[in-house]
C-alpha cells in the first residue's frame, strides 16, 4: 500500500499528488476463512456470549489492509440454534473507532455472520449464540473480499479506476462504509490497485 502522505520528501509528494495518484492501494490479497490461529468452542451453555479481547487474538494470517470480518460458527452438536450474532469493535483505516453488528445466516448448522465495515484492528469481538452451545461447537474468524478504501470519498464516482490482477475490476463501492467489494477472486498472488480522483478535482 502506498499513499502520497507516506512519502517524506515534500517536493516528490506534491508531484505525485498533482499527477492524480492521491492514493494507490496495492497489495497481494487473499480471502481467508481462518484469520486467527486458535479456533475454539464458544462458551458452553444456553444463550451465551463469547467475547474475544484484542489481547487474546493471535492472527494466523492478515492481509495488512482493513478488511470486512466474517465469523463462521459451527453448530456441530445440532442443538437447533435460533440465532447467531456477532458484535465487532475496533478501528477503521482512518484510525476512527467503529462498531458493527452482523447477523448470522444458517446453512445446515453453519452460521455465517458477515459485517459491512472494514476494520484495521479489533478491540473486541463478541459472538452470541441463541440456543445451547456445547464444547463440540466452534467458531472461526476470517474476512471477506471487501476492503477499506485508502482515503475518504464522498461519492462512488471518485473512484476513477480499479485494477485487479492486471485487468479492470467492476467491484462495488460503498460510500457509507468506505469499502470496495472486489468482483474478482482474490488469492495471494494477485494485486489490487484503486485510483481515487485527486482531491483538487473534488468540488
């Protein structure tokens, strides 16, 4: 990832900004279902909340860029849960404190809760199971192919180009969440570049 703000030489920074490369997001990316090393059972019992504090989160893989989290909770014991929700808290790519709550969708006892906001880091993640959780159940926290945009935008038209794996990408821009859902399929060998319109064009 590179932005003109990261370049210390003020003359070079000014040239890059004037040429329109206000912010270039560039990194190898891979959607990953196992963000944290330890996948453990949620707190056993009826209608329990499992809260992970930042200090307890050990990353197995991280793209080095703000991502939208996905939590998968497996009802391995077949306890017929009625709901799963996940409350995320942390900071976004701008250093602002944010929260997001995702409601899980059930497919044969596998509950998937996908957020909409991009997190640079978490302070806590709270997983609430409505029903009886047991020690054979488990959760995994990963991330979707939705990434935070490198600078604040006020309209989707401020993104003037997107390139994924060397070709144009028609990913969906969310101004409300300052994110882009990549249309392509990420893996660790592909790069993503995003070119927002330079600030001096914005009225």
